[in-house]
């Protein structure tokens, strides 16, 4: 009998990550905060689109909706500005 420890491709863990604020720049070169929201794997590596939000409240709402709609765990590591 052969045993394996590899997970089937369809069983990989995914979660919604919400992180920030991180420094960004606007068109005038002024520093502004940005929050990232994305679906990632267990190493917090994005597996698709990374959304950049310039308001905490908008990013928070997006992260919560994504987690609810996709039935994924929300990894909330963001702080308000």
C-alpha cells in the first residue's frame, strides 16, 4: 500500500487577506496610505488580483464581502490610518 502526504490540487487552502496601510504616492508625489485585499494561499501569496484601496473603510468592506461570498477565512491584519 502506498501513502502520500500531498494535498489534492482542489484542496489547497485559500483565504482573504486584508493588510495595510502601506505607503504609496499620488500623482503629485505625495505619500498616501494604501490597503491591499487579495485571495492568497497559506503562505500569504496572492493567487489572483490584488486590490489596492485608498480608504480603510472601503478596503474593509471589500475584504468582508469577498470572504463572505467565497466562504473563505478573513485574515485581517490592517489598521486604520
